[in-house]
């Protein structure tokens, strides 16, 4: 029964996309981040045939495209730092091509001469060793420290640095790939994946559901697999596999909970690849194979909402996809709402409440720090890099908007609305305006005066409801008690940090106010809980930030180790910001110089400009 409905959904998806195909040429949305002209020519399928060269740190091979041609005489692809060797038409003849002028955000347009009847071309090319999407890790930078590792990160506009492509979420393609890697390594993609290594290092992949190009992903390393149930499992380096599989043992339950809410899981398999620590994000929702940071493997399953988040993207983002990066909140706001609903189902309301409060606090920080123009849900990024607008606004303001709708119309009605929204727009892209129109027709029915303020205006909407958490109230009591004990000169008695979960500790530490509390308070709390030597990255990040701000220099050694070892941008930014804010630039630069080689391009790029660092 289950299988049949999955196949049916896949077929439906293809039908939908074909259906869209015929109408697509007239209603293309302009994506300012791409050179592609989708009304003229639009890619439908990619066949990728490449070798990963770990010595030269390049990917070399070919990309063949089947495309829909609306009387175009050129096919325009996005590229960044690629060397194009030749372009060949379906008849085997070479055709001419031109690489356009370099745009600092978009890269270069690759314009390929075609005839109005052409629907297939093959590009032979190679990447640059400093391709933005690619992170080539030395054995020393991996968990097991024995083999090198390669990972890709496509979102938002990095795929073009390793595959010439129409790199816009307004495009949807199926793909197949043949990837040749060193024999002792395994390759995995956002596609149907191997479970064991091949003898010859050659791997074949297919992804038969259409996805946006930013969701193509590849990882190569000493990777092994452990299934959790029939459709979920974990990939990781051998030394990490057992801990990762234990931490993520509830993945199957999460998929079931998600399906109960908003309909059948659309991608058949849901696996998570736990990466080496320099992966720049917490998670990346690559279809069939979420990429995840190892910083969630903390031994108590307290940070698994990250998996729920990437799973939720299987609907909001991967199935119904933001049309352009101006509509990014349509991916992330819906996903955060969905993530918290899954967690409420699997872990209970207290857990969901905690992550809602943490999210709200992060939103407050973002609202203070990012340019005002990026504090609306819908943004305009013409001539900007999508990364410049990146903040918690699309995530948590988006969440609060959907939560407001839930409370206004009731869960039952709102859930039915969302389920229908996903079903009716499956395998399509979504603009903010299209969503608003759909919402007006199917949910609000005219009473929608709040739309303008919530979606298009910057800053805080009026009448917004702040999330609360009972467990955090208790953590706050504990914090006040501990500070009072210190003031009363009570001797610190070592306590067991295990009595609270990660998020409770993060909240507790966030209560430290550098204007009120002192270095001596920090030393007291450290004597109680030994935060400085914690192995939990969330606790480490929260604690080192406060310690830097108050110049509690006992943390400097462990904090440097942390910053050199971990490349997750969410942890790097607050820590370097705290060093800068507390006039400790020499320390910041000393750490950054040692750590920078371990960071992915997206992390380096943000931090170089923040620290005014010229490599
Ligand atoms: N899709 C994002 C990561 C992303 C966003 C990469 C924009 C590049 C550009 C992913 O789903 C995400 O939001 N990850 C969060 C997880 C968290 C909200 C639970 C992260 O990485 O921290
Ligand atoms: Zn996300």
C-alpha cells in the first residue's frame, strides 16, 4: 500500500512537472541571481560524468543537458571559476561558446550557440581548486583522520562553481551521474545511493524526481552506512557511525510524524550523512541525503530538531521550492514551523517550546545586526549576494507568521490548509505573491489586512506573540539562585550538568549579562558546571561568547581549539563578533589565521569581510 502510493506520487510528480513544462515558457519569474533566460531555453535533465581528482583538487568531466527549446539560438548557463574545454551538440559536432564578463556575485554566463531545434548539448569542463561549492579536506581535517574527504554545498548560488547549470531555484531537473573516485573512498549524492563501496571506485546515481539545481550534492570519503529502518539510515565515517546512528535513532519516527501532518514523504528514502566538523552549516536538506554537522552528535539526542528541520524541507523547499532567493522565507519559515510540529509530536511540547524561545532570541539578535532592508520576509536582492541577506529573519519571523495563522484559524484548519498547499504545488516553485494569493483563496477569505505588515514591512510586526517555555523559566530560577549564592559567598559545589538538557543550558548561559555580571560570576558558574571544558558545541559556543565579552581568559585555549576544529558558521560568527566587540582583535586574528584553512568558502567569505582579513 505504502509502496504503491509512493510510486503513484512519483509519477504524479513527473506529470506535474511535464504539465508545468508546457506552460512554463510564459510565466517565468526573473531571478536576479542567474544569467539564465528560462523563457527561451530550460534544462530538464542533467547527465553528469566526472572524476574527482584529490591531488589537483578538481572535478573534471562532462555535463550533458536535455533542455526544452523555445526557438532559442543560445543556451545560457551559469558558471563560476570553471574552465570550459569544449561543447558538443547531439550530432557529435562541436559548437561555439563564450564565457561572459565576470560578475562578482553571479560569476560568468556561458553562452552556447545552438540551433532552434537543438535540445541536447554536452559541456566538457573542469573546476578550479578554489571552487566555492567544494571543500576538499585533508585526512587531518576529518573525524577519523585517515582519508581525505570532499563535500559540496550548492545553496544558494554555489552549484555553478562545480557544474555549469541554470543555477536558479526556478528550474527543476532530474539527473543521473557517474562519478569516479579513489578506490578506497565512497561517493554519495542527493540521489539513489550505494550502501557499500565498489571495487573500482566508480559510482552511478539517479535522481528521478525533479529538483532545483541547488539541491544537487556530492560527498566523497571513507563513508559507511547503517540503516535505522526500511527507509531511513545514517552515513558517516567509520569512527563516527555508531554514535551517529544512536543519536539519530528516532529518524523513522520523525518521518512518520511528518507524514501524518502534511502527506506522504515524497523522496522515498531519508538518510543523513554526518560530515566532518568543518561543514559550514548545521544541516543541508539535499533530497534523499541530508548533510549534517557532527556538532549535533552530543550523546543525549538533545539536538535532533536539526534532522526534523532538514526532513521538513522535503516538503517545504524541496517539493515546493522558493522561486528565487527573494522568497527564501517560503523555504525556511515553513520549515521551521514544520520542524517544531514534528518535534512536538516526537519529543513533546516542552521541547518544541524551548526551540521556539531559542529561535526568538536568535531573531532578536538578527533584527539588531542585519541591515533594516533584510528584516522583511520578502526581500529584494537585486545586485546582492543571497548570503548578505542571510539571517534568522526568514526562519523565525517566518515561523511566527505561520504560528500566528495557526492561532487565528485553529490547528485543524491550518493543518488541512498546509497539507493541501503542499499537494497542490508539489514539484513546483513558489513566489511570495503566489503563496499570498493561495492563502487568501484558501484560508483567510478576505480578512487579511495583516499580510502587508507581516510579509512586506521591515522590523517587528505589531501584536506579535512571544514564545515561552516552562523549562526555561526553571533554568532562569536556577541561574538567579546560582548568582545569588555567589553574591552570598556560598562555596561552589560541583553539580551534574546532565540534570538539564542542551537547550536549557544554552538558555541559562544566555542569561549572563555582560553589563551586570562579572568575570568572578563566570568563574563561579564554571566551578559549578565546568562549562569551559564542555564537549557540547552548543554549550561551548554560548559560554565562550559570554566569556570573550567579559574577558574571562580561562576559556581562550579551549575556545581556540573549538574554533580551529569546528567550521559551522552559526558558531563562528558570534564568537568572532564577541572578540571584536570586546576589543580583542589580535586574539581574533591569531585564532582566525590558524582556523581559516579548515573553513568552507561560505564561512571564510563572511568572516574575511567581518574581520577585514586579506588572505
Ligand atoms: N537550507 C538551510 C541551510 C542553508 C541556507 C544553506 C541558506 C545555504 C544557504 C538548512 O536547512 C538550515 O536552515 N540549516 C540550519 C538548521 C537549523 C535551522 C535547525 C543550520 O544550518 O543551522
Ligand atoms: Zn532550513
